[in-house]
C-alpha cells in the first residue's frame, strides 16, 4: 500500500524522484569525502572509517612501542656500563687496559644502537679530548674509518665540538649547514652529514672531553636521543677522568 502510494506520487510528480536521487548522490559524495579525510562516519548503524586513519593509528602505536623498546635498551645499557666502570675504577691496575677496551667496545656499540633508530641516520660516534695546542683529538670512535680517526682533529676555537668543550654547552642541530651554526665543515671530511649532537663529558665543572654523534639525514635525532647521549656521557666521565689522570702521571714520570 505504502509502496504503491510512493510510486503514484513519483509518477504524478517525476521531479520529486529526480530530487531524491540527487539528494542521495550528494549525501553519498559527502560521506565518501569525510571517510577519505579520515573521519569516522555512521550511516544506518554502519560505521565507515578510512583505511588511512587506521594506518596512521597503527603507525603511532608502532612508534610508541619502538620508543618503549629504545628506552628499555638505554636503561639496561647504562646499568651495565655503570657496573663495569665502577668495577674497573676499584680494581688493580694490571688489568686496566684490557678491561678499559672492553668497556669502550660495549659503550660505543650501545651508543650506535641507541642512535640508529631512524633509517638513514648512519650515526658515527666520536669521543674527543684535548690534543695539541688549541685542538681536539679523537680518543675513541665508532663507525669512522681508521685513517679518519688518526687524522681527525678539530679546532677548539672554531668547531661545534670545540664550542661544547669550551663552554660546556650542548650543541644540537638537525641542519648543521645552516648559516650561523657553530659547525664548520672539516676540509678533509670523507663524508657529509646534516645532523650533529655534541655533549660535554664532565666531572663537576671540569670538561674532560666531548661525546659527538653525527647523522646523515636532517633532523636525525629527537630530544629523547639527546638526553640518552647526555646519560651515556655521564656514565663515561669517571673512566675518562681516570684515563687522563693516568696519562698525565705517565707523561710526568717520563719527562
């Protein structure tokens, strides 16, 4: 009865049918547009949601999971390093060099793993200490070529690492080639990178050296990763202090 009545109305007023069809098309277009833009839409009890929205949510959850794994790894690494450094500082000097080397191997591997979260970073790690007059030299490094480690020296007065060594301030940039940056490209550099973090290695007010990490991509590192690097530098400080003290004592005896 109702259906027959509707058909009679449509037959008598065909413009009404066209209006209803047009309205339906417009409504469908609006719904599809909203779904495409990530909105959740409900129609007659049916929930429609964009695949893009779900994909974005899945990506966010994945990133949260990766951040949690990274933090757990850093905490475990720092805990291990703290124990090893403390043990080395209070053990007889006979095994110092061998155990020092093992600690640095673990330390550098941990820093590389921590800073390798973003694909394309290709981090390179350097620990700089004071070298010849007005220069910083490589004390330990990872992912650098042996030849590069031997030759690399940075000006204390005119480099990002030198700025950190002089002032104790952290240098962090995701675009180091921006005009006005403390970064000065080394004329003999074998590779080009765009991100750099330099953190001081210090005992009290004394700056012992600089822990430096480069990244090939712009904005390679987050604030969290900068904080991790600071924590690693703090753990290393007592060991580096003992090394430099032993070195000075050896030089004094030999002079």
